[in-house]
C-alpha cells in the first residue's frame, strides 16, 4: 500500500523554529516530503482537515496543524515506541470516499501492529476509524467520550455517526461505552436504547465521582473516539459545541492515560477542534496536544499483560452463597495490580466467537461487591452480552 498517495506532508514552517533537542518533534519521524519507512514505527499520527462543505465547520480544516504545532513543542516522553507523523489525509471527493480512505489507512496500520492516532476533523470521522475493524474478523468494543450521544435523526453526519455504528452491517460491535454525556443535552430514549443492548453510559457527574472505577471500562476498549466538546469550555473553548460544564483538562488527560495503557486498544481519534472558536493563544489545541501526549505515554507504560495468559495473575475464587452462581473467579495482575473477572461461556461456539472478551476488566470495587455476596452489575451486563 502506497501511503504517499493518501497524505499531504507536514508543512515545514511548523518545524523550522523547533531547535530543542528534547522536544517531542525531535523524537519522532515526520513526513515533510518523503514518507519514512512505515515498518520502523509502532504509532502513526495523522491529521484530518475535511469539513463536509459545511461553512459552519470550515475552521476545523485548520485544526490538525495547530494541534500538531502545540504537540511538537512539548518535551519528549519516555519509552521505546517509535512514532511517525504521516501528515494530513487527503480527503475524498465526498464524505463516503473520505470515510473509505480513513478506513483503508487505519486498517493497514492496525494489521501491521501500528496504532493510528487521528487528529482533527469532525467527530463523524470516527465512522471511518470504526470501519477499519470490519476486515479484522473480531468483535470490538468502542469507547466514545462526548457530551452528546450523536444518535439523533439529523441531516448532519456529526450528529448521527454513533447510530451508524450501531446499525452497521456486518455487525462486529461487541460493546459500546459512552463517557461524560450531559443529561440535559440528550434524549432519555437514546440512553434507554443503549441500556437495552447492555451497553454502558456514564454521565459527567457519575464519571467524576468514580473516575478510578471507570478505568476497567476504558481498559475494555479496542477503539477510542474523543470529542473535545466533552471538556468544559473554560478549559477547551475551541469547539462548535463547547459547553460550560464537562470534564476538566486534567480529567481528560487521565482518561487518555488509562486508554494508552490499555493493551487491547489499537486506534484513537481526537475530534471537533475548531481554532476559529479558540482563544488567541489556542488554549484548546494545547489541551488536546497534552491529551495526546498522555495517551502516547500510556502506551509507553504498557506492561505486556494479556487477558488470555493468567500466568502473572493471582486467582481469587469468591463463593456466591444464596445466588444462582456457584462462584465468580477474579484475577489480579502481579505487575499492575489491575483486576479482571472470568465470565463463563455456555458452549464452544460462544468460546470461538467471544473468547477474547470472556476475561473482562473490572475494579477492586467489583471484587469487594462479590465478596459481600452480591453479583457486580458489570458481571451481569457482560454475561448478558456474551450469552
């Protein structure tokens, strides 16, 4: 696959002024005219500047480069992962062709064990990111961080893309998790639809109270889609849908750190930045750059844990007296001290289909709940989805 045809190189004006040898830019390879060899890298950044011929979204076309400029000037992180910036994706003649290009690029990268990190564009660009998994022959979990649910009936694709994922054929969506929605911005019927499918949703207040307990939900994801409208406008004003309430910049970075540490997660996208809505110092671009920095640092701190290999785990069997379940099996990693729980499958067919999801991330709180003789809600929901 010739990726040169897909990308416009990074403008050298963004890099000419960077002299610090400890800068993020000096620690990565950048496509400034000739694309470096892809196989030498494990993470690939690329920008999207497509705005669907909607003049209200025109500013988004400049977003990727402004975020990139902020990111390049940060200090280099730790770890041995090699990073390439492919440049900005050349859009197709229409929305569907642009989705197809995102799909083709992301699928190629994921197949080669390279994590694509998408910067910029409207939030519905994550539909192309999602379609990249269609040919990988496995069920996946999508993690979406957004103040809105984007399941409305609308002529605007950025308001319907989650519904597109839910009804996509062939169906390879095992689970969908939504973080940081704001109740007064969404229809209650949309939440009911997700709950009937045993999908998980966390409003902003709930997430803030239990951010550590949300870590297992993040750890279950194969794909992260982050709409910056989920961050409060005082921290991130640069969005067409900026809201007065939402995540703080620090909370957004914490989510990105957890996502980077997730061994399963194989792609991430950061969407909806509009520099024309930002302040004069491009504060929002700085916040997004730091979020991406923490995501990449999380990847550098992965410990090589595998849910399919419990060799480095301590096993706990909790007897469930008085319940229909005889017991629940938990595992605690001796490397990270994170928890998993074993979900029984009914037959070999289920094992073949859902095997990679049968050891589910959980929290110490779930273990404590089981130890008190109660079945954790998360266990019930995952069991329903698997069987």
